[in-house]
C-alpha cells in the first residue's frame, strides 16, 4: 500500500491564532519540523509554509496560509505540482467530536462541518485522502463552536492534545510506509 507523501497541517496563519484549538494541525507539523531540526519556508507556489524532508524521498510538510476556509487551494496546488494522489496525503486537523487526548486516523468520509475539510474536498474533487483527527472536545452548544475553536485550550486540555500529537508523531514511519492498520491500532488503543 502507498504511504503518505504530504503531511498537511490545518490551521489559521498569524500569531493571534497560533495557540488556538483550530491550529492543532499546524502543531503536528511543527513538531515534525522541530524534531528534524527543519525550518518552514514561505511558499508562494503552494500558498503556505512548506518544507521537504531532506532525508526522506518525496515527503513534504505543508501548513496552508490561506486561512482554514480556503485550505483546499493550497492542497490542490501541491498535489498537482508533485503529481501526488489524494490517498497519499494526510490532513491533520482539529476534531470537535473527540475529547482532548483522543486521536484517530481514517481515510475518506465527509467534512463533518469542518470548513478546512470542506474546502479540500471541493478543491481536489474527492474525499479519499487520509485524515489525522486530533480531539479538541466540544463546547456543548453548536452556537459556541466558532468562538471555542478560535481560543486557546485550557492548560490540562492542551497537555492532552499535545500528548495525542506526540502519539501521532510516534507513528509517522507507519504512515509514511503505508502501514495504516498498525498506526490505527497504536493510535486508537487506549493505554
């Protein structure tokens, strides 16, 4: 099975959003870059912050800087440029339906109201890409969702979220090698 070639972290650009729940996709890619001692570069070509992982053939990191609602523009550009199939990308995003600390890997599915996913599905014309869903919890009322995702998580929630991100990072090699069942078993099994 083909593995992941492009890791797309979802979030909003700018310092005011950096620590918000909506930016956990950026947090994931930032952890990869930090641990590999890489720095993102601004890419006009891909409308985002981009870095090729030098020691791994054809593995790329992308954090779109188009704002969440237009993430698909950036994803479509990098897919077309590198001739990568949708099932060879992993979109990392916040998930209201999972508690902080929960993390799930899946392929396909709908957008569940997530504007970043909605934009990607619309822009690339399919939903057959992989997703790494990082739980942020739900405020309990759908009218509070917008304000909730654009705020920083509580300290204990942030610790849980970062712990989930670390578990995702620890399964990076399985995702790159296409060993998705092994990654899912590791990620979906509570310790």
